[in-house]
């Protein structure tokens, strides 16, 4: 029986983007949170790696094949309507620099 409430403050953009994806998948937010909690119990910890990512490769560090794969992936995301529009990306970058 579900009889507890979870409340957390998150960034608005993160919340809306995640909820948009979940809506497309037809999965309620409460199901995802409940699943996460169950996995925490099952694994006795966080069910995914929490690591500091490596610095992203710059263009001069990539091979032609790596660059072409990244560009192809981005192109396919664009055709599928995935990703974010230019303005929201730069708005977020500007906010993070303040």
C-alpha cells in the first residue's frame, strides 16, 4: 500500500525534460521513484555508477571516425525530435556561468 510521500527540490529544466520523456514512455513519475527506491534496497546502494566523467574530447583529440559517429548520432537525434533547442542549451550555459 502506498502511504508515504517523497518531496525533493530539483532544477525546473531537469524536471520538465525528464517528465516529458516519461510521459512519452507512458510511465508515471511515481513508478520511476518507487522503482529507484526498490533498486536501492535490492543493491544496498545506488544502482548506478556515481563517477566524475572524463573531460570531453575536443575536436583535435578525435579521429575522423569518432567525429563522424558523433555527428551521425546527433543528426539521428534531431530527426527523431530528441535533444533540446539551441536557445535552451545556451540559456542553461549562461546560467551555469553566473
